[in-house]
C-alpha cells in the first residue's frame, strides 16, 4: 500500500503496532541541488524564501531524532548553479552534505563541469560514497575512487544501492570526461539489481538514477520510466536530471510483473523526499508511505 502524505505516519505507526515489528526504514532523498547553498531570496518569483542547506540539515536532524533507521541519499548534480561552485569548485557542497550524513550519491553530468581533475580534487571532502555503475573509469584518474554498488544495513534490513548516469557524449565536453566509458544503464541496472537481490540477498534494492524521468519528444531515449519497466529486482528508483517535481511517487510494473516505485523532487534543494518502508518479520515489504517536504523557513 502507498499512503498519501497526509496519512503516512499514522498508517506506518498503526501497521507497526499490529505487526509487532519495529523494522521500518526511512529514506530521505534529494537530487539536482545545483550548489544552492542559501535559500532563494524573498523577491524570487518562482520559489521565494524556499530551500537552503541549513534548513534541510535541521529538518534531517529532526527526522533522525524521530526515526531510528534513516538513510540519506542523493541522485546527482550537486555541482553548478551559484557562485559558491564557481569559487570553491564543490568543496562547500561536499562538506555540508557530509555534515548532514549523506550515505551515497550518484554522479550527475554537472559533476564533470571541472573535468575529472576537478571532481577528484573535491572527493576528499565527501565523507560518503559515489555509486557509478554505468560509468567505466578504468582508464582515468577516477579509477577505484567510485563504487559500483553499496550494501547498507538499517534496523535488521539489508539495503543494496547502485547508481546510473546519463549519456555524456553530446552533453558534456569530451575534454571533461576523457576516457570515461558510458555503459547502457538498463543493462547495467538489470545486472546490478539481480546481483544485489539474488546473490547478496538484499531486502530492498535502490537505484540512484541521473538519466532523467522521461523524454516525450525523443521516445527512443533511455529514461527512468523505461528503467522501471524493462528491469527486475529493483524496488525503488530515485531519479534526477530532468528537475521533475513529483506530487507523489509513481508506480510502474517491471518486466516480472512487480511494482517499482519512482520518485524525484525537482531541483535546487527546494524539497526533501521521504519514503518510509515497513517490513514484516521476514523482511518482506508490508507497507510504504511517502511525504514530500518543502524546505521553507517554518519547516526547520
């Protein structure tokens, strides 16, 4: 069951009591932050006085005080968009994300804006892992500095996470990605998801995707909807790249006839996505609840 935002926490609490199970994992996620460290100004017509890293950090800390098993993830394009990136090259973004306790991110195309050298220079400031399953860095200076997947244990639940990125050719200057090899994200996603679910025995498999939600004008282009429908063993896709504001997570049926959840929370850190998974005693998923939280002055 997927519960709406107004019903999510009561449903989770009720189900947990009925099942006599404390196995609940709370996933918080962002995408396309684009170096928006500070809130938008009150005079900004689009999202006045919304966003900001400090407010998000306060909200994340509040959730962690309420929930024992919180997992914080990002789906790429941390870099580029304000003078903070121009002056500091991503150092501030990575340091603040590390302080917030992010556990994994994938690379967006803007992570290549200062070339492989620029990304490598900032990596020591990131106390979390970059998961890049379909970028082969074997012949580059990033070889061995990213991971293909990660397994995290939260409250007795085994969670497998991997990441896929967008095609770089035609989007990023060749001089910025050099010998990086782009691999088909759907093929790689199938391979990694099967390995995590079947071989590594993960109870929940999450894909951090920076390939984009959908492309109606270019239907042949790979996207998150196709990723959900053409693979198996993925439970949740957390998307990015297209700056799509979901009102709520979307459900798709994978090639094995099972449901996959897809979510994306726009851009610029305006929203924080929250998805709660409640598990049975045997670690099968019983209930799912969601909440999309605007980052505003009163939120923190």
